[in-house]
C-alpha cells in the first residue's frame, strides 16, 4: 500500500511539474518588472529617463552589476548594502520586487493556468486548463486580457508608491491609461469580460463596440461617485478599474478598501511620527524606504483590493447576480 501511495504521489508531481515551472517563469518575469518599477518610481520625480542609463548607486554612482541586480536575491546576498560604498539599500527594493512577483505574477499565473476560470463572461473558463493547453493550444485572447489586467495592477502599484513618497501622479498619465484601456476594449471587446449586468454579460450586443462603451461609461460614473471618499490615487485607480472592469468592479474594490485597510492597520501599526533620515540612504531609501511603517498606504490597499477582485471576479459577479437580480 505504501509503495502504491508513493507512486501515486510521484505521478501527481509529474503532472504538476509543468504547471509549477510555467508559474515559476511568470513569477520571475513579474519580479523583474518589479525591479524596473523601482527605477520608475525613483527617476520620474527627478525628471530622469526610465529607459536610458543603467541602474547605479546614487550615493557613489557605481553601476550595479548584472549579477547583483537579480530581484530579491541580489539584495539578500549584498546584505542590503552597495557593493562599492557600503551605503544601505532600502528594504523597499526587494519588497516591491517580491510584491510584483508574488502578487501580480501569482494572479497572472492563476489566470493563465486555470484557463481564465476567475474571469466573468462567456469567453473564459469553459475550456481545458494547465500548462500544456497554455503552451500548445494558446488562447491568445486570454493572454491579452491577462497582460492588460496585469498592466493595470502594475500601474496602480507605481501610482501608489509615488503617492507614498508624497508625489502627485500626472493627470496626463492617468488620461493616457484611461484612453488606452478604453480604446483597447472598443477594438477587442473580449478584453473587457464584464457586462453591464451579471445576468446579461453580452448586452447590448449590436454594434459590438456598444457594450464596452456602456460598461466603461458606467464604470467611470461609479468611480467618480465612490472615489470622492479616497485619496487621489484611490480616485485615479477606481477610474482605471471602472474603464477596464465596469461599475461592479469599482463597487467591490471600493467596498474592499476599508476591510484591507483595517487588516493592514491591525498587522502593521502606523508610528506616531516618521523617523528622520541620516542622509546616507540610497535611491530607494530617499523615496520612502519605510514601506511598511509610514507613508500614504491607501494606494497599496488599492493594489491588494484590486488583486483580490481579479482572483475572484467570476464568483463575485455570480454573488452579485443573486443579491441584485
């Protein structure tokens, strides 16, 4: 019996290994995007290019070696200090990379490997799942919507970090994101799986661009109403979610925000005052190193709430269909 059980376990592991490998690739890619986001958050307020110029220590100017630039691991084996001048590298660097890899990458991996079973509407969740289907019979529509939703989460994370550091997000950037997501939904309606009503996900059906137009318009309206009670990034984030995901997503995320905030305050109490800097911190530290203890956390709550909504989107819509017939 023991041998049969052991064989069955190894057989199951054999089936799971391709999925685990695929998920690992997605997580690593997302963590590398997190490394890039750290650069964006540091350089944008300084007016520096986020494309040109390699990563360097702002204290001594030394270039960061490629083998030291591995997400999370690089910070660990450097023990949180610059290799050249030994200036401290803020904990925020690996935290942002870990959040991008574990949270954004994890949600993307779940979505891709499940065949979109977490997404509402008739386009997703009806076929087979797993890495073999993803790699050999790729559903490019699912890949496209996953990329768009991941880009929205990453954008919300950047905006939240900028707000954390006391910077305002450019209105042109917000408008460009709203326009890009709205136009993409009009051109390819399946990129916006939400419907106007849960019971009628494809209504209105003709012309094909009318449904995404109505969904985005109602989402914007809901964001304007509910966003009045949050910070600037919460308002901007709800607008983006409204255009991409519709009014029900805005309502759910806005409802999750105080719950996420209450849990955060219970786990990570806010100090009475910000600690003073001694002027020896590196670029991450100079823009709010105390990611877990001070700043403006409403935007981070938004990233968590939006991710939770994405993970359970289909089931949330089904629940809303029952309580709001």
